[in-house]
């Protein structure tokens, strides 16, 4: 018998009502539109896609922060959507968010922040020792337990966020653009850390990013998400070496984002008549923008 995958998404859907002025429902957004994937133990699955493609909505559903409108989510073969889904089961999946500044409480010391999930899940053992061990795991000195987030660099904050996620010994880490707010040199070191921890602790990762150069080095399998659907999936070398879908080629062709400032300046996908544009629309828009740049 083969073991269940650590994570399995089955035909997952999320539809948001689209509200106009006065909160009237004007339509719906199919943010996630029938996504299926599975991640075996110890593997890194890279979920790629532009802003607005549905990546964070998938992450939030896996974390139980928003409820799917259809489909199922299984952890180690057990649905997390059923009423019997326990706190013990919830503990198995933890998340690292894009912005380490916003995900750490500024009024808590590093040690206090790392202790929160330990207390929430009633984790046994000496707290101080556990915090010191976790800081060591993410290669920070133990005296950092007394520091406040504002005393830390972006990379150090993200290491604390990783330590906090690891505190309750999860099986799966959902990484939602974990390095896109960081400088390039820091990004690579955080990825290295995640790789080392994955090997040591036997972790499984869902790595969400629009940065395909990072994904290429980190993930074994990729899924390319486009308008809430996985349009292409396979081994990293196969998808990146010979992309089959226009949209994958488009993603591969885009200039890598190098800083938080640039990321903030990147336009979101423009809506065409209130619809998310097709890959062909996007290609046309990009070509227009490029020829304008050339003329300027
Ligand atoms: N709470 C919400 N209410 C309405 N629409 C939402 C909500 N959250 C996300 N969306 C929409 O769902 C789509 C996917 O968003 P998201 O999952 O955040 O994409 P990504 O993380 O890939 O940038 C977008 O069109 C977004 O505007
Ligand atoms: Mg997102």
C-alpha cells in the first residue's frame, strides 16, 4: 500500500460574490476554479501564477482561513473540511506569509511570538528551551528571543516567522511568496534554509511564488495557475524546459521581480470588461506596452 500524499486538493473551488456600490452583488469571481493536486511527503510543490490567479485563496483554504465553495482538502488522507477535523489535525499545516513585518505582532518579543502556537496547541515541554531550539534551527542566536520585530532585518523577521511555523511540528508548510518582500541575496539564503530544514525534518512544502527562477531551484513539481485553474503541471525540468501553455511561456518570459518596491509598482492584471483577461489578451497588452517603450 502506498502512503497517502501529505496534501491533496480535489476539484477545489472558491467563488466570491462581486459587489458593486451599496454592496449589491453584481456577479461573482471564480477565484479558484477546480484545482486538484497532491504532494507526496518530503516534496516541494511550486504553485506559480501571476497576481490575481488564485494562489493566496488556495493557501487560505488549506489553512482553514476561508471555506471552499466546492471540492475537498485532505491532509494525510483525511479531509480537513469535515466536522471531525480536530485541532490536532490543524496543527499539521502551518503557513509563512509574504510580509514578515505584518505577520509578527510588534508588541511581542520574538520569544513570545514563537510561544503563541505552542500555547494554542497545548504543546508540552519547557517553553524557553523549545524557543531556543527553534531559533537555532533557523540559525538565529538564542538571545534574539528577547528582541522586538522592529529590531530585526526583513530576513531575520522571516526566519522568526519560519521558527514560529515550525514550533508545533507541522508536516506541511504553506509558503505564500515567503521571500518576495526581501532583497535578492536574502531570498536565496531563506530558500537554502527552507531546503535544509525540509531535509532534516522531513517537511513537505507548498511553495507559492510568481518568481520562477526561485521555483526552479527549490521545487520538484510545478503547477501553473491561471485564472483559478492549473493550466500546466509536471516536473520542474519538464515544465520549464518545454512549456506547453502560452501562459507558462509568458510567466517564464517576464522579468523577475527583484524588490518589494518593484513588486509594489507592478500593475495587477488589468480587467477587460470586468473579466480577467485571457493569455492572448495579456500577450497583446504586453506587446503594446513594449512597443510603446521602444517608441519612448
Ligand atoms: N475576499 C475576497 N473577496 C472577493 N474577491 C476576492 C477575495 N479574495 C480574493 N479575491 C479575488 O480572487 C482572485 C484571486 O485572488 P488571490 O487568491 O489573492 O490571487 P493571488 O494570490 O494569486 O494574487 C482575485 O481576482 C481577487 O480579487
Ligand atoms: Mg497572493
